[in-house]
């Protein structure tokens, strides 16, 4: 019994992150808390780990948040059609008030951690799903103490691999 073209193609597709260094570009969208998120990641893949720079825009009712992060991604497998990973990183959150008078941009250091997976349709194109917990400590104007802000971020995006 012969297999159809689709079955053969599905069985042949095996991403191999060990064969060389790759660059990855990943536009994505999702939610941070209850607000919409749009962003872009650029990464260098070194077999079982990646180093990525990520920038996003989170559009809220009263402010716009801009997270700028450097993340380390640990690929839990280096070959296959599905590549699961864990992620941890640190960076800067900049909050720009939307309509407040005499309010200024507030910036705070933060960190994130989580996981996800990339699902490849071809050797150079696929989808990326990710869920992260983000933390930031923000000191309000005139306040003695800082507030710990915790956000859950879920995103879905495309991934393009470049040799």
C-alpha cells in the first residue's frame, strides 16, 4: 500500500536546530492581562538555546505599555516538527499615559518566564505559541514603597527561520 503525498511530506519534515546557527524573526499578537498586545522578536538560535530581543506594544485603556526584553530560550528538543521551549528574560517596561494631563512616562525594570512551542509547516516557516508570567516593581510618584505588578501574557505568532 502506498502512502499519499501528504503523509510522505508530513513524515519527512524534521527541523534540525543542531545543523547550523539560525536567525529567527517572529511577529506576534496576543493578550497581556486583558489588553491587546502586538510585537516582534528577533533571535539567534544556537542548537538547544536561543538569545532573542523582543519588543511589544500593549494598548490599554489609560496607558500604552512598551516592554523591551532580552530573553534566553531553552529548546527542549532540537529536532522535529514541534519544538517546545522554556523562556526567561529581563528588560524594561515603559508606560506612556494615554489621556492624563501632566502625567509622564514611567519606566521600570522587569523580568519574565514561561514556555511555549513552535510548530513548523516547512523548514523555514511555522507558528509560535507562548505563555509567560511577567513581573515588574514600580514606584509611584511620592510613594514610599513600590508596587509589584504581575502580568500573564499569551501570544500567537509566526516564525521565520533564516540560515
